[in-house]
C-alpha cells in the first residue's frame, strides 16, 4: 500500500444515491422490492420455526436448510431496510463505519450461502451414493464443524476489506452511486493506489464461485451416475426428486451472479442502473425464492406448513 494511503481522511457519512437515473421511479420500484423482502422474511422465518419446532426435521438436510434460511434473513436484512429508507424517505446518509459493517455483512453472508449450498450438495451425494453410511457420515458433530468452517472462511476472507478501506483517503466526494455499500462502489471514491483492493475483491469472488461451483457440479456428476445405475425408473425419479429443491436453490443463487458478471464484461455501455438492478435482484431473489422452492418441493416441509396454517385458521 502506498504511503499516501497510510493517513486516512474519510467522510463522517456517505450518501447513497439509490438507483442513479431512476430517482423519479424510486417509490414505484420500492413496491416489488418491499414485497419480495416481506416474502423473504415470512418464508424464511416460517422455515426456521417449522424446523425448530419439529424434532423429526432435526436431520442433516433440514439443519442445512435452517442455516440457509438464517443466512438469507441476514443477507436481505443487511441491505433492504436502508434501501427502502432511501426510496421512501430519501434517507441517503449512512455513517462511514456503518457502511463498512454493511459491506462486511453483505459479502460475508454471500460467501456463507455459497458454502452451505456446497454442504447441501455433499448431503445429497452421501444420501444417494452412500445411503447406508448417511447417519454415520453426517453426524451432528460434522454438521457443526461445516457450519463453523463456512462462517470462518467468510470472516477470514472479508475481514481485511473494512480495514483496508479505512486507510484510504477519500477525495472523490461522499456520494456512492448505489443502493448499498458495495465494496467496489466504495473503492471508486478512494484516492491513491487501490489496485490491491481491486485484485483482492476479484480474486475472492472468483475463488469462491469457481471452487464451490466445481465441487457442487462434481457432486452431481456422482449423483447422476448413481441414479442411472438404479434398477427401476421409479427409483431413479424418486432419488433425483430429492435433489430438485437443492438444484433450484443453486440456480437461484448462481444464475444472477453469472448474468451480472457477463453483463459487466460484455455490455460495458449498459446504463449503470441496469447493473444496480441486477445486483439488487441477486440479493433479493434467493432469500425470496428458496423458502418457496423447499416449501413446494419438499414433502415434509409442505405438510408442516399446511398443518401450521390449518391450525391458525381453526
């Protein structure tokens, strides 16, 4: 890091613009965002309540699902309330340190979600390829260790960023052209040599996406091979049917990442608000859709949800 960066001069607050170029539509844009956030809160809280209250669901698959629901709640709640405050009340100010905390939570929990999706792929691999060893492999101790490893990896990779950003001199003003404190949006306001931040941010993103996605795909190659070796077509459908919800969650998480990455590199002349809308979609879509996917496709969850609502209306 250059000497000019060692003395920090940062603003007391940053100003979040919201969606540049669409300020006149903020109120209307907030409606689908608020609806999606409400669905995410309702769906994930319902999942957590059902899994916690039903001892029969204290199995590896559902414990990983509970972790995923918790991550989705934190991920969406770290950005959406402030975003809605910008849209509704024009409350654009965010404290410098609050901005760094928001950025840390946003990126850390995204990494955690990727790790839990990988863990769920491992769960499906063991359940289908080594069913007789399922209970001995996926013990409560191993599940706890996987959860701790997911948190530890995310925290380790993201902890340097707030400290690096705190050391910069911010001479390009306090206005962030975004709805939330995204790492590169903050870096663009800094003066001096920001190459390390740029390289580190890209390297971490590529490392997480490529590594986790590689092992998820590898797991499904083994799963597909095991399924095709089953004697009856009914057994094949039943075995692969247990993976449908997880495949849906993977697509919901990784598809917006890939689309956003391609858009940044291929469509460089696209208006900035398109990239920001894609980024918001990436934050909102998985937390909203995951409970729906698991609620519809997982028989045990679906039955518990129906029982819960029938009890409420009785």
